[in-house]
C-alpha cells in the first residue's frame, strides 16, 4: 500500500524545491521562475495605469509646460531632449527651461497626489 502512495508523489514537484543554480551559484526554485513572470505582468499593468493617469493630469499644465515635459521625458512618442536642446528649439534659455520643468513637475505632483 505504501508503495502505491509514494509512486504518485514521485511525479509531483514542490514549487520550493531547487531546480538549478543561477550564475552566482544561488539556488533557483520553480517559484522564482513563476513569480518573475507574474511580476513582469503586474509591472506592465501598473505602468500602463500610471501612464493613463499621467496623461489625464497633463491637462492641468499650460501648453508650454506640457511641451517642455513632453520633449524632456519623451512623452507622446517624442524624442527625449536635453534642457539645452529644448531651449534652442523654443528660443529660450536652458535655465528658463529648467524653471518651466520644475514648475510643471510640481503641478503634476500635486495633481497626482490629490487623486
């Protein structure tokens, strides 16, 4: 009888049993592999929700503030530019771009915190 019950358990795998080692020699379990894929999915969903929330909150900014942030951080599939490049493009100084960016980020921070 005991042999029959152990025969079934030979095919079972515990999620926390070691299945190999990584490059540094640390043991890897099946749970490590499964949880990393889940974490990637969760991170992707959270990122998508944050982007949607950010897009909604951009309406609190002036056109110039929105443009500076879009150019600075590559929002809306734009290329990321330095403050100096943005200044040249808009015909203003780099320090003025910095002030606009700081003010716009402050507005966004308060808007994101209020919801």
